[in-house]
C-alpha cells in the first residue's frame, strides 16, 4: 500500500509504523508539493533580502566554520554535500532507516527546511530502493550529522541541490523521531508477551486471587495500576480453581505496580514519538511569514537535539530492566517452592536460574541513564547520547525476552510436574511454550530449547509490531 501525504499532520506514530514496520511507501498530493514549492520560493526571497547577514551553512560555514564567510568555491562545495559520514559499526535495522527517512520528510513537508519539491520526492523515492547501511554505533556527534551523512551520502551526486539543501539533509533530529518511535512500538508489543509470561508464572505459583483484586486499583489511585490488575485478573480467571490462601512473596504482590510503571513508560515514549516525528526540525530553520505575525525568518537553533526522546527511551529501558529483575525473583520463587516444583533436579531445569542471573545483571548494567557528556570540542561541545540510549534499551529488551523464556519454561514445567491445567486465557501461550520446550521427565540439556523459545517470543513481539493494534494513545494505556 501507499501512504498519501497532504500536510505535516499526516506524520503520526501509526503512519510511522506502516512505513517502517509494514514496508509501505508514500506519495505527496499535488497540493502538498505546491505548498513545499511556495515555502522554497519564500525562503529564497528571504535569503536574498538578508544577503549581507550571516546565514548558517548557507553563506557562512558549518560548525566551528560558522565564523567564516563562504566564497563562491566553498558555497559550491557545500552544495555537493558535507561529507559527515565518519561513523562506523554495526548497522541499524532497515525499519529504523526507513523511519529516519519518514521523519526527515516531516520537516520538508512542514516547510521548516524550505527545500524543493524535487528533493522531497527524491528522498521519498529512496523507500522504493535498497537503502544504504547506517551505523548504529560511533554516533558521538553533537547532533545527528554522522548517521544522516551515511543515509544521504549519495543524494548530492544524484540530484542538483540548491542553497541550504545539503544542510537540510543532515541537520535536525529525524533520528530521534525514528529511534523513540521504534522503542515505543517494540515496547508496546513486548508488554503483551511479558503479561502472558508473568501470568503463567503466577498460575504455576497458585497466587491468591486477592493479590490482583479490583479494589486495589481504586485504593492505589493510579489508572495504569488498575489496568495491570485488570489484565492479571483476565489472564488468571478460573472460578473453579482453588488457589492458595496464604500471602505470596513480595515479588508477586508488587507485580501490578511494576508492570504499571512499564505501561506508563511506554505511553510516555509514544507521546514523545508523536511529537518527535512531526518536529525533526532543521538548522538553520525557516519560519514562514504565514506561520506567525511578522516577516519570514531564517534562525540558527538547536533543533538537532531532541532531549525528550532520549529521556523517553531511557524511561522504557529502566522499566524493562526492572521487569527483568522482577522475573529473576519469580524464577527463584518457582525454584524454591516445593509445591510448585516438587523433586526439582538441580542438574536439569534447576540450573536455569544461573543463566537467568546473567541476563538480569546485564539488564541492570544497561539501565544507566543517558546523561549528557562532558564538554567536547569547539561549538560541538555536547555530544548526543541518543543512539547510546537506544542501544541500551534494545539490549535490555533482549535480556527481558531471555528471562521471559526461562520463566515461561519453569512455569510450564511446574504445571506439568503438578498435573495442573492453566486458565483458558493462558492455554494458547502454554501451547507455544511447550511446542518449543517440551516438559522435562528426564534430565537433558535445554539451553538450546530455551534459546529457541526466546526467538519465538521475539517473533510474537515483531508480529504485533506490524499490526495496527500495536499503537495506543497514552489514554488507552
């Protein structure tokens, strides 16, 4: 399918998902292209009217060169690209690269980059072709010019660029829009997996119904906690089942509150993503006279740094790291509960808690906040921790999936060993687990099987990412 873009309002999280995860292309309406053309003409008129004044990256240099007036030869060199592709390392997933293109086009369509319709359409056409590799590492610049330099390095050789257009390719914060959107979509889908895993463990531990009573939601007073309690009740509903009447461990009783914090972190990331997609900005940025009272202006600014996106990504990583730690406590609870795991053999599944310990500790290590750096060089005296935040959140997510695979395997084994059935709502999930890790009646090496289950859970998560249901508003959460 093809996404039709008429104005900047069409750049939202659901459209991002369709393009990045669903592989859809986009086209611009004639009205949209006419407006882009009008903004370009207004920009050129404004530039001509202020020819004697320094305009960053247009008649003066970029970065530390902003003190230097460009001569005719240097201006021509700028039109041929700024050659900022100096990073290297493991590449970003293609979905993220597609998302960067989408967010880049947002500032083209809203006029803040003041580029031509020809460049706008050229960038959109990249979505129909093999994309360049963009490193996810080595991106320690002040903004996003290194990864964007890789993404758009070929454009100046493919299309004749006008004043400011080479700067508009590598400035602003489209990477922030893509990375926080990617984090939000993946995390929302991951929540649906971990709810099943924790609920299955609660069923294996025969947790009292009272720990998830609906009255707790109004007592605690947070809507997200009421949602987490409700979800656990839905998954564990079995009126005919007699559950324990003694209090469960702390880890079980705080599950709804820790899970609710993840709901809130994901909702915050979705909110940040919705803003970041539409506002990648540019430097310099063009403000049309039609947008506010007064003459049109060309403003040097900090659009290349989206700090809200960084904090939102960190927030998701922190919430998922906490759930990784909590799952470790659940694994210990199952291992030590002789009614849940009778006659547990330490040399078979019992050793899984050792593997779980490593996954939980690695998640903890990656949960450090992405604080701004010490001073760097010259005008670029603050490096951007955006990509480091995304990489950390990505790794925490992998650790949590690994823990969910171990926890689900132990819960499955508990139900098998005690000859109990799970609830109707969890039966499908239990089937998926047992298709991958069959119940253990004799000792065997099961690490390969649990690893395969982790891959299955990742596939379930990614399948949800390609579905429109993966997007919710903060109010829905």
